């Protein structure tokens, strides 16, 4: 039965854990793009109207459901560089979740329920980030971008410019 303690856990997840996991995810993009010489990097957390802007971070009204990192160009414009950028959010969540899990296993952290939820959401983001698909708005998932880079040697753009379609058209 769903009780008051369950509601509190839900609120904790929605308003604390999800935003933190989003920031960690986007931090992976930011670190990789910075390392590869990206120009004008920006991390946006949420959607809707902008609430505030702090350095490279922009926080929007509906902050916990959507996030992305954007940049103008990479200094290193190579296939492997783009692979690193699009794999980095998944790796950042995996590394942080594995580290927290290790600390829990060693009994070095309290609040086990909180941290287990944190680990769950970190891997939840990784799972859905890794699926090679297009979202309803036409944006490719990171898994889709990585798939297209490896399979077709092309960077998939937001307008659903599917490299596989180009390969199929060229074969005909």
C-alpha cells in the first residue's frame, strides 16, 4: 500500500535525486566537450521558461524532466571525439553510481535507502540514454548517435537526418 513514507520518497526522488543525476549526466557532456575544445558550452536543466542562468548552467522552470548540453563546435572534429562526447553522460552516471555502490558495500555511507534510489535513477538514465532511438520530437538518443557514428561514420543531427537512410538511398 502506498503510504505517506512512500510519498516522501517519491518527492525526494523527483526533487532531489533526479535533478542531481541530471546534473551528473550533463557534467559528463560538459567535461568531455571541454576536454575536446568545445566552444560556447552550455548545460540546460529542464524545459519551459528560464528561471536563472549561472555560469554555463541554465535552469528552467520544469527542471527535473529534461536536460541537455550544447556547444558550437569541437576543436577536435574526429569520429572518436564525438563518440567520447556522446558516451560521456552514460559513463559519468555509471562511474558515480558504481562509486556510491562501492561505498555502500563498504558500509561507509548512511541513508542506504536514499543512495539505493540514487543508484537506481543513475542506471535508469543510462539505460534510456543507451537505447538507439529517436525521441518523438526527432532528437536522437545518445545511443542512437553512437550507433550512427560507429555503423555509418556520421553524426546524427536533431532533424532526424538518419545516416542509414542515406546509405539505403545510395545503394539504390
